[in-house]
């Protein structure tokens, strides 16, 4: 089963941040993404892992 793919707007909505912030996370390689044609996509598992890492960092 393949993981679901989200676009930048969907990720921004889930994180409650701007598109610009999502693109910065992608550029800094904190949030892995892939390009399909001219579209940038983020897997749901990559988003989950990013949130988990941030949550763990806050707890430390």
C-alpha cells in the first residue's frame, strides 16, 4: 500500500502555517518531498515523522 501524498497547501493547513514556511522546511530538508512533473508532494508518513521529531524535540 502506498502512502498518501499531500500538496503544499494541504501540509500548510495541517501544520497551520503558511505555504512559505512549508517550502522553507522542504528547502532545509527538514521535510522530505518529491516532485511529480511540476508538482511538489509530501507523503503523509514524512509529515507524521516531521511532527514526531518536533514533538520529541519539545519534550527534551
